[in-house]
């Protein structure tokens, strides 16, 4: 059991490591040679120029101005200085709303911490229960927790009262933030410049037709059912194999460039490589000749595959991006059912072109259902079996666990310095290491599920990661952290006993979560701003692959906010704060430091570094709200379970009302604000269309949209697109290419039912 001294020691170590990271960042970011690593966003916007060009030889690589080193923390006020409206224009609404989550954490927990330390800490400290129990090992941290209150004491009234105050304050902050975010989203959608996705819907599960191709079928359907608004469409090609060939060719081109640069630096020695996997084995050959030949073979294969995709009708999948003459027409189509059969002609608002995940557009609709079922089963087993190694590691990450498995280490780990190190740092590091590989697995599972946009992949992966953190890290660390045999006991308990079991364990695990917060929330966040991996990769690319300034720009890796893992991690801190606010308030200051430090760091990264892959207009916010509500309910249920073990049965009915109020609050917010995140108001669409017609009457919208949703592998190449028949746009009675009267009669019947819907 970690003592207060161990926590202080761990805090000192983590603060020192965070300071080292910040100092390293402060020095490295000032060097001209690293400018593209720490300020890539300004290069991408064309605002910042390389400081290397106009300097002396030494100054090209090292900043010789000593005054700049004195102000090594001036990036912090600079990160906070940019106003929010300007930040939205600079980085997008997704990024701004993301960092507002950290700000919301401060708004919630700063008042809660002040109130908890003013009321609950004195109540807990003067309880005197732990000192009266013989042969009980405890620390000063436990004396600050609810464990120090005697069973049946009226002091628990303070905890119940504070839990109500904490809940209602959290309600207030969440409501205000939901309202603000919904307003920001609607304002952003109303003010943003023209984008192809505003006029386009994604149509999936186009029914097969024996007499018409997919492109003809789509064209006729929308000319008939949306005659006044349909403009054009782009069918979706299954170009996954072609995309793989293009990616493989690019990789080989990088290797060719590397060997060419190597040869230019040392013409006396021609570079060689082995023909086997990754050049590890096989026949040794001339590297330049080998990669030139391989690129030539791939180019021929790529041309053949490109021609096949364009000319093969089977390469066209039953999906299309359909564009309309107005935003209003697109909004109506995306938010309505197209036919009486709800499983065909499925429409949704199209993601912006850079948000499209092209690999999944070719998946049939029926296969999607099977995939998602299999992934759900796989996620269950992943969460369940991952609990076993976490339980094992957590049992080892303690003095007792290490001595039990490695008894010969007992004299060493009983040393005061080593003991503090093990109990103050090792548990958090062990858990952090186990979580490194998890996001990769979860994003692969989300891709298998078949979501068609990068933003939806991130949101779905965030759901999985949050569930994993909730079950394995939170519940698993509490229940299985001391011994493996507790896992069996926990699994065999009835559902009504689980809150009691976890409630009893919660105060005992406060020190573990404090160490985890310091490792993950302090040191790891400081390491985030250092960008060590992008720094090394940039200089490797700059040394071996860069020939021109354009190559140097491509070598930059600005990265982006990893929403799939970052947002669930924030939710985990919300959960810890809400659970321990009324149980062990000492944990709250550590969470406040996390939120404040993270807000500053990520604001700096969003301003200077990150270049988001997509812009969803904060469509993820309802998920954020939902997970906050889940955290509140869990905190309330666990406090209820803890109270039931403290012989405070007369107070437990008062706590039952809290989860009910929380569910009501969630339903209220969902009905009040969620529609702004899932639908596009027709009134706003009409206003935008009217303004655009008045300000830009000569806009050729068809020309603007015709290439917006072409697969990236076809951009810059030749792709035969079906011509739009102008008269069909004005004539709802569209002539078809069907040969049989039966087919035509069937089509007319389908069209009539579709138009009626």
C-alpha cells in the first residue's frame, strides 16, 4: 500500500520528468533545423518560411540568440492568447470543441475540489476509525478518505449532501457546454464556406437492375424522385486493389530515392539490396536497378488494374455520391426515407471528401450486419481476456506481489528508495504499457465494421476504447489489483453485490489511480509536446529522401488529435474525479493539474502543429455527453454501494434518486440539443442557398461538384464519367434502357412508390 511519502516521491519524479520534457521542447523548438517539426501547420498554410535560407552556416542549424532561451516557457501564454473565433477559423470546430473538453473538466472539478477540501476532508480526517482498529495497516491518505468514518455515523450525511451538490454542479456545467457547443456547431455550419458535402448525399444499397447499370439506375431514380433538385452523381468504384498498388509503388519510390541519394553522396560505391522480404534475405543486387525495375512492373500492373476498374461493370459497387442543386435539396434527401422498402436506397449526408474512408464503400449492406455482429463478439472476448493480464500485472506491481513471485528480491525491494519507487511509479507505468497496443486493435475492428468515414471510425473506436477503460482499467484495477483469486469471486457474484464489492475496494485503490494520473496525465502529456518520434522521422526523411523543398514539406508529419483514444482517456479522468470526489478528495488536485496542463499543451499543438484529417463540425459531442452521464451514474451507484456497507441504510434511499435524476437530465439534453448534431435544419439550408444565389448568381455548381467525390487513385488520371442527359433533369418521365415490358412495368411501380414516399 502506497503511503503519502510514496505519493510525494512519485509526484517529484513525474514533475521532474515533465520538466525535463518541457526543457527539451523549449530548446529543440528554437532550433531552425527543427522548425518544420514544431510549427508544421504554418508551413501547410503557406504563412511560415524556412528560417534556414537566410542565415549563416551555423545559424542554419543552431539558434545563437541566447535571449530566446531565457523565455523557454513563453509558449504557454502564447497558446492561450488566440481568441476562440480566430482559433475556429485557424484549426476548425472539431479541434476547438475537443480542447473545450479539458476546459470543462476545470469548470467541473475546481469548485468541487474546493468544496470537498473545505467540507469532506475535515470530516474524514477527524473520523478516527482507522486508528481504533488493531493490526490494520493504513496511511495518512486513508485517513483523508471515507474509510476513516465509523459505520453508522451521521457524518455520512455530509457525503450524501456533497454528492448532490457535486451532481447538480456537474449538470449545470454539462448543460451549459452542450448548449454552447450546439450553438457553435449551427453557427459554424451556417458560416463556413461552400463545401461539396453540403450539396451531396451518400446513397448505399442501390438495388440491382437487370437492364441498367448502377450509374443509369441511380440517375433515373433521382431524376424521377427529386426532379427539381437532382444535379449529378458519382458512382463508387471498388478500387481497393488499385489503391494498394499505388501505395506499394509510392513505398518503392521512397526506397529508390533513398538509394539514389546515397549513391550521389558516395559515387564510388553503388548501393545494393537483397530481393527478399524487407531486404533481409535473398540475392544481393544493384539497389537502383532493382527498384527501378520493380516500379516499372508495378506501373504496368497499375495501368491494367486502372483500365479494368473503369471498364468492368462489376467494379462499380451499389453506392453513389449524389449531388443536388441546393443545400436544401441535399438535406431533404439525406433526412428522408426514399422508398417504402427501408433497406434499399439508403441515404445519409455525405462526409466531406477528405473524410471518406474509401475502402469500406465497397462492402455490401447485408455483409455490414454480419461484420458488426462478429466485431461485437470479438470486442467482448477482447475485453474479457485482456482483464487477465492486467490483473496479473497489477498483482505484480506491488511489494507483496513481487515478493511472492520473486522472493529472492525481498532484501532489495524492501530498501526505502526502491520501495517508494515500486509503490509510487511502477503500477501506473505497467498499466500504461499494456494500453499502448490497444488503440491499433480497436481501429482495425472499427474498419472491419464497415464505417464509411474517418470521423465515424474515430467515434466508433472511441466507444470501444471507453468501454475497455471502464471495464478493464477502472473495474479491473479495483477488483483484481490485489490478487488473481478476487477475479473469480467478482465474476461469481450476483449483479446486486457488484456495487458493494467495488465500493469497498474504491478507497483502497485511490493511491494506485493517483500514480496512474501522474504517469499518464503529467509525464505523458509533457512527452506529447516534445514530439520525439515525428522529430526523429523528419530528420531521417530529410537526410535520406528529401531532394526538393516539396519533398521537405512532405516529410513533415503534423499529425492530428487522435480522437479515438484521447477523448476516452479524458472521460476516464472525469470518471475518476466523479467517483473519488466524495470518497477520497485528495485525488482531485492531481486531476485538476491534468486538465490544466493538457488544455495548455493541446491548445499549443492545435495552433502550431496538428492538421486535422477531417472536419465533422463537432459531430462527436453527443458521444462526449453520453460518456459523462455514464461516469456520473457509475459514481452514484458506487457511492450507494459503499454506503450500504457502512451501515448507513437510512441514507441510501436518498442516493437512489441521483441516478434517476441523471437519466432524466440526459434525456432532457438529448431532446433539447442532439438534433443539431444529427440533422441539418432546412431553414438554415434555405438561407444559405438564398444568400449564395444572390451573391454568386453565375456559380457553375455542376462543374464545382463533378470531381469532388472521385476516388483519390483517379485524381489526375483519366476516368470516363457518364454524361448527364440534360433533358432528364427537366423531365420526370425518364426514358430507360429496359428491354422488357415486365421490367419497365416493375420500374414504374417502384418509381411510383418511391415518389410517393
